[in-house]
């Protein structure tokens, strides 16, 4: 691992967030050198700690691979903020932090005494990120939701599925993994840059539905311009034909193929030895769109006899967009590009032992960032943070623990 400090070294985050989007946002900062201190309580643990997959299939608060991957490089403290002395500890943590993050519904942090106004009173230049589902104001501001809810509200689920069946959804919470963590991180970096120039902090009000709606750009524009509501089309495409996922030889092996123009069609037809008459009949895009079902049936019959990886390489060499539909084993054990970039990293977790993590998702040439530690155990760094950062003695920590402050 590189010993070069990350580009965010010297930045500290008081991380009150939990579950997906908030944890992923602060993970990005932690992996690039920020001191992220995750605040938890055993009275109401982060839901990800009880979310599979679990190491060796054994459930436990310290055994969730999902939690581990979203919380690498962080320190963790256990703190009962509802206890007056616990609230005091939280305030002291904010006082020595550059950023405070939460993804609760509006009003929760205010009722706890840790809203933006309270944080500003403690540290006037604080950058305060609030990631509620629909923002701090408006008719739906008080609603609580998760990635699945946001996916439905933002139209992703409406667009997912095939034309003659109800919406299928996505089977993963895209809002937690893609739009919201990245938009939130950008907003925080922008606010930090503003503070560097002016000395002023600010409140960031991120409504998680809004970055997710941005994923629906073409559908939104189609309605705004044409009054047309885009229909579900499965793996099909309104213009490119053929376009879909086709079964290959072997157990549950598939390939994705997309033909964008006539030249790619000719290359596909040549590679797969389509007879000359049908090749000529479908050589023009308009004719392919008119016969999309027939073309899909022909292609599915051909690919079923082919090895997915060999066919992908053959088609790519011919200039046809094609890719194997990879599963988890393919990605971890066989993907040469991910291996070359060192995407998969093993860190030794105190309970789970050597555990697989996603490495940082982009590489900086001078300050590359790294996974500095595995996800914290619940409250693992409580004493360290309280004594080394907040100035408490070991005896004071023990006394507070006896009072239930660190539950």
C-alpha cells in the first residue's frame, strides 16, 4: 500500500449516517485519507450490520459483508446521544470536525440537539450534510424512505421490466450506490472549497430523490418535449436492433449484444454465418426494427451453441459491441481488467478475518488513496477517540461507560 497521505488527509468527519447512501458517501472520504468517525449505538444499530451476506453464513453484528464494504477506513465509536453526557460527547466531536453528516429524516437531528443551527453554534465553519429522502422542506419532506422507496418515487422501477408485465424493479438499490453518494461527495467537496476561500461553512440539503431522478434523463426529456411516457422495454432498444441479452452454452451463461448501425450488423451477420438472403433483408436499420422479434429468435438460437467468452472476443474483434454477463465469481476470480487494477483488496477484520473489499473506485496519480483499515467493530475506537481526540482521561471514559453513555 502507498504511504503517501490521501488528498483528504487532515479533514475530519463526524459521521452520524447509516445504512447505504450515507455510509458510502463517507467511505469515499475515508478511503482518500479523511478521518471519518462513525457514530453508532447498540440501542439502534446501523441496519447494514444485520444485512446479509454474512461471513460463513453466520449472522452477527460484526459479520455483515455489506456493512464492512461500506465502512472501510473509518473509526467507530459507540455513543448514546440521547443521554445528556452522550450528547455532550457528540458536540465535542463536532467541535473538532470539518464536516458533519446524517441521512435521517428532517427534524431528527434537531430533536437530538445536533441540527445545523446547533452545529454552527459549536463550530461556525462546519460543512453540514443532510441527506434526507426528499429534502428538508416541502409537502413530502417528513416522509422516511430507503433506496427501494426512492427508486420507485424517481421512476426507475416504472422503467424496469418488460412491456406486457408490471414494473419489475431493479433488485438493488441504485440510489444508495450510484447517484446519491457521488452527488453528496461532490457537494461536500464544493462546500469545502468554498470554506477554503471564504472561511465560511454551509448547510447542504440533499434530497435523495433528485439525483436519482437524474438517471431518468432521456425519459424526462421525452415527456417534456413530446408528452410521451417511455414504456418498459426489457433489454430491447427502440432504435438499435438487435439489442439484448442472449443465452449461451453452459449453465446460466449469457451475452449482451448491441448493434448500433448497418456496419455492425454486417459484421455480426458475418461472424455468425447468417445466410446471405436474410443478411441482405435485414441490412437496413429500418428493416431490422420491423423484424426485431425474428432477429432476436435467430440470434438466441445461434448464441445458445457458443461459449460466451469466446463469442464476446470474436464479436469485439469484428467491431460489434458485446459483453459477457458476468457473475460474482467471474468478477472476483477471472476478470483480467479488475485484477490488473488491483480492484479487489483483502483486509483482516478482527472477527471475520481476511475479508474482501472493493478498492477505491478511481486512481489519483499523486495521492492515490487506499483502504487503510477494515470496517470498525461496534464502538471499536471509542476510548481512542475520547482520549486522544476529545481529551478525556481513561478514568473519565470508564465513568461515562458506567453511566450508559457508550451503549
